[in-house]
C-alpha cells in the first residue's frame, strides 16, 4: 500500500527494477502511468529503486526533513535486524553530500537498550528478547523487553514495521503473556499466596520498556488512521509466545527474576 500512496501524492515518480540481467523503468505522473514498463539496458544483480517528487499542490512544500527521515530509517533498522539503510542528502550547495548509515545487529533488543539509556539503570542487565514464527497467525512476532528503576512504562508496538500508536491485538497479547508468566513464576516460588489474585496486565508495566513487532501476511487494522492492529488470531498467539519465552527466562535467571518479580509484587500490594 505504501508505494501506491507515495505515487498518488507525487507529481512524478519513476520506478526502476533490475531483474534477470535487464533494467526496467516506468514513469508516473500524479499516480497515472505515463510510460509503459520499458527495458532500458542491462543490469547486474537485482533490486528496485524508486524516485519521487512530492506534489506541491497537495503538500504546499516539497522540502524533506533530514531529521525526520533519519528517525524513521533508524527505526526501520531496529525492526529489521541485519538490514542496512543509508540516508544521503545531496542538497548541500557546493558541498559534500551528507551521509548517515543505519544498522542494528541486535534488532529490537538494541532499540530497548537505547530507550532505557534515557531513563536510568535497569533492574536486570540483560534485555530479554525472542522471535517466533507462527503459522496460526500467518506471520511472526519479535519481542524485546527489560524492566528499569523508572516508574514510567515505555511499550512500543509495530505491525509490518509500521508504528501502531493505538496498540491493538499484538500489544494486548504481549501484556497478557507477561502477566501470565510473572504470575506463574510467583506462584511456583510462593511469592503469591493462594489468597492473592493473579497479577493483572496493568500491574506489570511500571518501569517496563518493551518493543512488540509483528510481521503478518494479512494484517487487519482498526481505526480510521489504521493506528491499531486487529485479527482474532494475533492476541492469543503473541500471548502464548511471550508467556513461554519469558517463563523460561525467569526460570533460567533466578537472581534477576527475583528482582523483577519481587518488585512487581511489592508495587501490586501497595496499589
């Protein structure tokens, strides 16, 4: 959908595709093809290059912000581990082009570490993270999380590398899974008595920094601005994956688990 929207909002767009030794090109004017796909020469390798000119009749200005683009490309690098992105600004008159590369070998773990660096010391040093493919929701989920001494909660959710500011099924599933894993661990260690209720999702968020990213074959969005994610299969599948992985991590890291779970229970009993 993204390229279609870009094309419709551009006064001009050119698409160039390198495939099977041939370089193909096509031009569009305000979303309408002005030339057919044409073979314009030989090519090595494969790939696609898109060039577009924002339509000033729509936007009023065509000035692009380097800072805004840099922030978005940085985010894409975090969400797609191993992907390298370069932002090059050639608008400097008579000067060298400004270049900024982006790559995050740790993926979403690196993003959690970056967000945590802005708020204080972590409760446990390791960023917990995992990635799982699940055919039942026709996609995969990647999660990274860590608790810090801050009282603030920072949970960012994404669907197909696009921010979902209204959350949705994947974020709800994440919270369900965390609450279930922490409650189960606390009961096994007798940190919760039989009279204590299960921990709720809203009780595990203080000091929590997390990134929840799903990549789905057929995402279902909710809201006019597509700011939230739907899909009946997503919430239980994400919850299951988080519960299992976080539960295993808590079992394998008893000292760090005691600090995390103990703090959550103390805050829950005060509330």
